[in-house]
C-alpha cells in the first residue's frame, strides 16, 4: 500500500502544481488572482529544484530556490505597484478590460 | 511509512489549496487558500531536509508576500470585480491545455516511478556536524557570491520601481 517516496513523486506533484498555476494565469480575469497563480508556478519550480538537490546530495538546488524566491518577491512588489497605478487610472482590475492597445 | 503519509497529506494541502485559489470568486478567499497551498509546499521542503527554505517559505512567502497581497486587495476596490464573471472568454482553451498536461501527468502516474530515469544519485553525504543552514551559507557565500550581490541590486530596483508605480505624482 505505502510505496516509498521517490524524487519522481515530487516531480509529478510539481508538474501538477505548475499546470494548476498556468490554468489560473490563462483563465482568470482578476489581475490579483493572476499574480497569485504566478506565485503557484514559482513554487512548483522550487519543489522541483529541491527534489533534485536532495537527489544529488548537493545544496546548489536550494541556493537557486533562494534566488527564485528573491525574484518572486520582486515580481510581486512591482506587479502589485503596477496594479495600484492601473486601478487609479482605469478603475478596473479585470485583465480583459485593459485593451487600449488592442485593435 | 510516516514519510509517505506526510508526503501525501502535504501534497493534498498544496494541490487542493492551489485549485481553490484559482476558482474562488472573492480575491480574499483566493489569498487565504494560497496561504494553505504555500504551507503545504513548506511542509514538502521540510520533508526534503531543506530546513532553511522551510523557514524562508513561512516567513517570507506567508508572512511577507501574502500580507502584501492582502494590503493591495484592501487598497483596490474588488467588490465590482467579484460580481462579474470570474473566467475570461478563452477559458475553454486554457482548460484544453490543462487537460492535455493533466493527461500526461496521469500517464506518468500510471507508469509509476519506472518511467523516470533520473540518473545516478551522486550523493556526497554531508560532512558530519554541519546543518542545512551551514552548508547553504558555505555555498551561497563562496561559489554564488556574485549572483547573491546581483540579487540585492534586483531587489533595490524592485523597491524603487514599486514605490514610483504606486505614487500618485512622481
């Protein structure tokens, strides 16, 4: 009944989390939720990096996970700043209503 | 045995939280479920003996980023958005892409662990008496010192950029 947990388990879990995050980015209209979905995608990447770090017995994967978290923080801060500026000018947070450049 | 049990419970926490994050109508509910999902990921880090990243995940993601999200949700009026359609017009296309990847994942689940050839585990066991944080610091501050410093420049640019974006008049 209980199989031992291998790195493959983590890879499949990470792929599933990445798929859910991508679905969120592609299908939601609310920009706040789209930014949250991007966080989910970056977390899937981190799970992957740490699974391989464990597999190879090195901490390099964890170092890269730290860099990924750094970029995620910067992305969230800039994205939410953009969102505030957008809401001040356009009074909307729905991604498909911001279509100024669309023909 | 306990490892297996913990893995499946954390995986359930992660995936259920993620699905609820992208399907809830209210952005506040989405944020709360995202916290649940991130907690699951933190548990997976702990299972993989990445104790430092477990702490970083809790402090930085759940304590920092999620508070930022909740603040912005308060600043921005989301009541109108919550009453409108949640999904955009191309949701079926997104669902088709998701179903395709989901089918691949199910195929790998069906094949089992034998489908993966991950190569030899070049496991160099850690020197006795050095913890995870110590090993991480050794690598981060010697081999990856330059990327570490560049990351600080990135963070500085992000701070300045987000302040300028959110200011009323620059």
